[in-house]
C-alpha cells in the first residue's frame, strides 16, 4: 500500500519531490496546492530549467495535473487550513 502525499507549494522543491514520486511505486502524489495557474503548473512541470524536460506526458485536465503515472488534484489557496483531502486520501 502506497503512502499518500500532498504537496503544498509547487516551486523548485515541490516539483523535484513530484518527479521523484513519479518514479516510485510506494508513494502516491494525490494533491498539489499552489497559487499559480494550472497552465503554468503544467508548463513548469514539463520544462524545468535545472532538471530538464520531464520524460513522460504532462497535462492539466478537469482540475488534475497528470505527469506520467501520477494524477494529482490541483488546489489553489494561500491558507493551508482550508485544504481538505478527504476524497484523495
């Protein structure tokens, strides 16, 4: 059974963690909270200036970011106390 993880903040470290999770079977990325637009999250996930282009498919659709086998629900709030992950977890 995989450990379910949510990332609050999808900057350099958050994206790096997401890339690591995308290559693991024992960890599942279920949600990402960031105030950037979904289109921007898609772009910066696919094209990272330090780590290069992500090898798998990256797309945003219906409020989810898909990167390879990872499908994470997108949230956009500055107040983390507003986040609930009942459906994802």
